[in-house]
């Protein structure tokens, strides 16, 4: 049901974009995008600051390799970093390559009984493919927002259309992102366990991204929309002299409206894992606990049972056992 | 085991199909064998913890304080403000499900709420409802009201997690279920919902210094008993030093080492080793427990119980601290002690008096792991070892959760084992080192009323032992954790009969050639050694 509701919502949003854009271009083309960006920025900064200002009372690094101890034992610097530099490398591999997800396996009980582990790299592959192509596509879109278009953006475009298939030339990233999103969606629906844990929000994010990608694909390959009007609109937005030129295809308003929703929704959703991944205390702290004291800013005093109290309580027994006493 | 206990064949018939019901509607059934009894009032009271009373999880009325909901919500708010981990882990999970089958309790039970992601969602759903804007939308936003049904679910599932952190290794954001469970248990404790297997040891520990409630004379008796046993086996006379002021090293061990089996043989191992190298050390009857069930209660309780370690080191005037074989104790000593009870600026940088090695990795806490200490001794040829004395043991090594995922102590114990045993075999790689599986009974769940759940949770570990048992004839599962030593024997009897459980220093001491000892015919357990020509080697 959660999947169905979120699909309906994204469809409704698309319809709103389609008809709203034609009827109220300024609202859907200018006001909503600006508002969405504002919400995004304020929300993002708020959330990051909220996390960053919450103390990290203990250094709870999760170690995934040999510690640095005796000099003749080879330590695993990447999975058990003892220094700041090594931690940065560990984090970089996590953020850029999703290293932990790469470990993924599937455990199954077979006859015997035997617990058998098998490789499960597709989640990692699809996640990596989605995130990297999304970034690449965003970068490619800079051609709408910059004049002249920087050389690196043009090169990215060239690379993306390297195989020169069709007119307009097919971008590889468009195929990859759709395939990756489809995989992630089908996995959520087909795997009973994953379906059980999935919430409305999980499907909503996927459908929103799929809607965004599909509307883009339709604009480029099927409608082959005139991009000069779109560029004019985009340039107007970034130079703060917005205007909606005539003749923009209504599908474009689906595209920009879904994007606006995504951007505005971002800071209030699980999509904030983008910022959170950098702040995770199990990963972004070096395992140097015994070398360097970690300070807890709210290290409250607690009620303890002191040696004196202990000795007092068990005085006779300590004496009888012939153990030394502080106060004889 | 009672007659209603499932056989291994029955137990392994697990249905992984989740229920069709929406998980947001709380359902929990306290089925015999899958939950732990409540904390006994006198212990709760002794610790000044809230709401001491007579109750059991199976009661319909849990006798909660009238404002229990507010207490929990205030407690959540406080912890959201005090722990970045908690706030972040509430916020960023994408429910990718990579953690699901990484949990031994999920693998062994098939209960979908034992997937780590769900364990956290039990708390997250309440977090969303009361601490996020979208939560006002209710179920659609994955939010739900806090009611007694939810609280009962928390109790069931937060005392069905051993805080082993295996799932965290696989999480793309390092979300740590141990952290979630720890906070969840703290919240439950605020309204007096705890289990006796945790709260009684905590109360004992606060009073007597150890979980078992052994008083100073009992402590001394146990140590002397051990010394007598050693004299019988080796002919060597040992006088265990207790509360000795001015000793160089304070030696901290889990209390099970001197009161439970097979831990006891590890204690014999330490004592023999220290005798052989002439170490100037002392036990402490006050700090007679390194284990800390405070870790399974609340952060505050960790600090309350652990304060005695530095206090005693200071009182006795030792130079540094050595810690024995214990898993969760080492999580506390490594990740919490210095921050909570430090700085230990009255101690000196630990240096091995035998080898001169400076333990630079313990520069600040001044506390060294016995495996680090012993590995250094062997590396520097300070010990004479006859590994053939362990030839009757085909050994494998279980990485205990905390030394594995909180320290990364993998090679030190293996180095010792390889030197002390001729027959050492590793379990499959998905089940050792950072991917090691919990014994299924850590974090205070090792009680008999919870037996079915323990056997379920311990299945992945046991199954890996079975693999090396069948393939190489492994008959001894070694480990460096007191909870393991207490609970793995039951697990082995259930899943892999014929495998015993022992400590690394027990095996070392079996092989340790002591000056002036009588010829050993039995190991520390009194089991016959194989009488082959002794191939003495200098390690």
C-alpha cells in the first residue's frame, strides 16, 4: 500500500506540474523553484548544524580490521584507522565507493543445517551507479545554468554520449540511472523482507527520482524539446532576473516541479544520509581510544561506591581474611 | 533442558516470511524461552533506579509510573541532545536492508523485528511521531504513538539484541544497533523495565566490586584455591598477591575467572604465566571485576561501576593496569573508561618489565590487554613453550564481539594460539574477525529462561564451529571473553556436541614450560595429555 500511495502522490504531483505549468508558468517555473531552493538551503544548514552541535560523548569507532598495537603486528589502517589521515581515507572510501555496502552477503540456512554465505553485490552496484550517475547528470545540467558553457561540462557531455547512438545522442547515464532506480524499486517490492521494512517515504523518494529521470528522458529523446527556452528560464533563475519564456513544453514543468519537490523534501527526509554519512561517530573517529583521551562535554558526576565505603562495609571480613586495611 | 525445548532439527526450521500485518501495530508475545525475567525489586532499589516493584514481562499490567510516557519522551529528548550517534541514527537510515541477515538473532529466529533495521525502527517510529514534523501524519510517515504495546515491544527486542555490532560493519552509514539498544534500554530503565540477569550483577558489582557478589574473604579463598590446584598440577607454589600496595601492575579480570568453569582454567593460566616471568602484580578484591554489566544498563551505570578501576590503581600506587580475557569489559576499558573515569595521569606509560616494550597504544588509559602483553613476551623469546602439550586439542578461535569490533584485537590472540598449539584451524571467513558472530547470549541475555533465544542467536556461531569440527576434528573452541566461556559450552552441547570451550591463556599455560615444574601428565583441566616425545621449542 505504501508503494501504491507514493506512486499516486508522485503521479498527482506530475499532473499538477503538467497543467499548473501551462496555466501558471511563473508560479511553477519561478516561485516554486526559488521557494524549494530556499527550503533546501535553510533545512540543510539547520539539520547539519543540529547534528554538528550535538555532542559526541564517546569515541565509539567500529573497528573492522587489526588494531595498531605492537609494532611487529601489521595493522589495518583503512578498516581500523589510528590516525586522522587514515580516518579520512576510510571515510573517503565509504562516501565515494560505499565500501561497507560492498561487504554485503546473503546468509541462508541450507540442509545440514549449514549456514551458507553468498555474494550480494547488486545492492552496492545499483546504489553506486545511481549516486554517481545522478551527480554526473547534475553536472551535465550546468550547461543550462552557465553561459558560456564551461569546457569540462562539454567534455562530460561528450563522454556521456560517447557511443553516439541516436539523435539526440543517447546519454549512457540516462540508461544507467533508470536501470539503477528500477533495480532499487523492484528489490523493495520483490524481496519480502525489504518490502516489510519499507515505508511510504522509501517508495516516495524512489518514485520521485524515477519521475524526475523519466520526465527528463521524455523531454530529451521523445519530445526533443527546444532547449533554448529552457536555458533562458534557467539563466533567468540563476541571475535573479527570472522570466518564463513562451513555448516551453508542459512536460518540462513536470520535470522542474518534481525536482523542486525533491529539493524541498530533502532536508526533512532520509535523503539527509548524504550529510549524515560524514558525521557517523562509528566511522569518522580514529580508533586511538587508549592513546588519546576523548573528552565528553557533559561528563556528569555519578554516584559511586568508593573504596572507603567498601572497606567499611566488609571490614571484619577483610580483617579475617588477612587482607590489608587502609584504616586499621 | 526441559521437554518442551526444541530439538536442533526443529529449531532450525525457520520461516523467514514476515507477517502480513503492518509492523507499526505493536505485537509481542512473551513466549517461554525467548525473554528474560524482570529485575528483582531489591536490586533495582539498591542502585537507586526508578520504579522498583514485583512484576514480570508476561503480566498484563507492568505497574508503570502514571507519567511513564512523559518520562520516556523526556528521556528521549535528553538523549537526542546528548548523543549525536542517537540523533543521527534516528535520522539517516534509508532502510536498504543490508543489515537484515547480518544479525544472529534474525538468522536464528526469522522474526522480522530482529532485523537490525527493525530494531531501530521500533524506536524511530516513536521518534518520528514526537520529534519530527512529518510524524504528525502518523502511519504514513512511519510514526506511531507511544503506548504500552510499543513499550513491551521495546523490552522484548532490546533485550533480544546482544549489542554485538556485527550489523554496523555492513551498514553504509555505520549505524550502530548497539547504540540504539543501549539508549533503548536506558529509556526502559527510566520506568523500571530491566532484566534481573543484568540488574542483579550490577547491584552486586556496585556493592562488593564483582558481579557475583563475592566478598573479600571469598575472593581470597578462590585465589588460594586456584594456587593450590596449580601446585598440584605443576608442583610450583604460588602465592596470589591481593590488594598489594606498591605492586607494579594491577591485574583486572572478570569475576567469572575465579568463580566459574571453564573460566577458572584461564585464571590458572594467568597465575602460572605471571609466576614464570616473576611479574610484580596484584589482584584487587575491591576492583575484583573488570566486567561491567553497566554497559547493558545505561551509560551512567558504566561509569558508576567502572570508577573503582582507576580509584584502586591510584590507591595501590601501581604503575599501570593489565586486563584479562573479557569481551564487554574491554569495550568499556577501551572506549569508555578514559573518557568517563580518567584522566589516568597518576599512572605511568605501560612498559613490559620483561621485554622493555612500551605499549604505546595504551599511552593514555594505561591499560594493556593480556593478549598484547603475552604476545610481546613470546615475540621476545621470554617464554619456553611446548606446543605438543596441547596436541590433544584441535583448536579454533572465536573472535568475541567487543575485542573484534571495538578494538580490532585479532592477531594478538592468534599469535599466542599458533605458538601454543600445533593444531589451530580458522572458522570460515564470514564468521570470524570483524564479521564474527556473537555467542547469542551477550549483553546480559545469557540466562537459562532465555535458552531458546540463545540457541537461536548462537546458531550462526555454532554452525561455523561445526564446520571446523567436521572438517578438522576441532574439539576446543577458544575465546577471550567471560560471557563466551559461560554460554558457549551450552551452545556447543546443543549444536556441536564434543567441542569444549577454553581461554587463550589456559592453552598457553598448558604449553608453558615452567622452571622447576614436575612433569605434567594432565592439562590444567586434569585431562590427559598425549604422551608423545616432548618437542620443546623456544618460541
